C-alpha cells in the first residue's frame, strides 16, 4: 500500500506529533506527505513545519458547501499522492467526496471506547454516564459519525475523582500509542472489512 500519509488537524496536534515521533523512531514505516489544518491558528501546523513536513491551512469558511470543502481537501491530498488519510483532532465532518476518494483509506481517532460516546466531549459523556472504563479508538471512517470498523482500542480506568481534563489526559497517552499502531496495521494490509468488522484477509487459496 502507498505509505504516504495526509494528516488532517484543527488544533493542538499531539496525535500528529505521535505519528511524527513514531516515524522518526521507526516504529511506523510511513512518511507524512502533507498536513492540512482547517484552522490557521492550529498549533499542529508548527509541529509539522518543525519536522520539515509541508503544512497548509484549508479554511472551511472559504467554501460554500461541505462537499466543496471536501473536494478541495481531496485535490490537495491527491496532488501529494497521499495513500492514507489520518484525521487527528480534525473538527469537521467528512462527507462523501472525501470518503469516496479514499475508501477504507481514512482513519480517525476518538477519545472513547466506541460505540460508546461518539461525537463531541466524549470524556465528559463518559464521566457523566459513570462508566468505570473508557479509552481510545482508532477506526476507519465511513459516512456514520465515529461509526466505522474499529482498528485498535486501548482502555483506561475512570477514577472516582476524575474531571473531563484528568480523564482526557489519561486517554491521550493511550491515543498516542494507539494511532501509530493502527496506521502501521492498516498500511501492512492483510485485512478486509466484513460488515462492520475489520478481519484478517482470507489466506491465499
Ligand atoms: C484527541 O483527543 C482526539 O481523540 C480527538 O481530538 C483530540 C485531538 O488532540 N479526536 P490533538 O490535536 O491530537 O492533540
């Protein structure tokens, strides 16, 4: 599989950094061809540039519709021959133009054990629900929000005194392990999607 990554961010970029570090430490056999931020003030843009990676801002406000925005993203990703797209704190819903351009080639990381607590503020949702365990999920992106086939999950305990912030920090540590691991798995192949599951590919006949 084409091992050139395109990473989409909107903010801090600590998961982007985890991918950069994993590549530098050769835990992840890939390269980052492009980082795109939906926001010009995303700290992740600086992290990318500091690592010598091309980083651009494509602001969604510049486009009339979500599909137009998605098409602009596809154009930038294709121009760099990206093979796998990694959403890393990208705060935009991705729609059909992007999903169809990269079928089963878009990953997202979410700070809960999906299918529990999709959407925004997953850590607050977990605390308010009173769950004793939460975690991080890396999944393939489909049209269903936070609903695609699960690639990697890592669990953490939820402690009695936790706030959304303390839980988020505990989960984030696991996100930084889970994302490079999941990217490596997807790039290495040997899997297929069956229903909503990622399963080992059939052995050659
Ligand atoms: C992470 O918690 C990720 O799971 C969620 O958004 C946050 C992004 O953090 N999708 P960062 O920008 O990677 O530091």
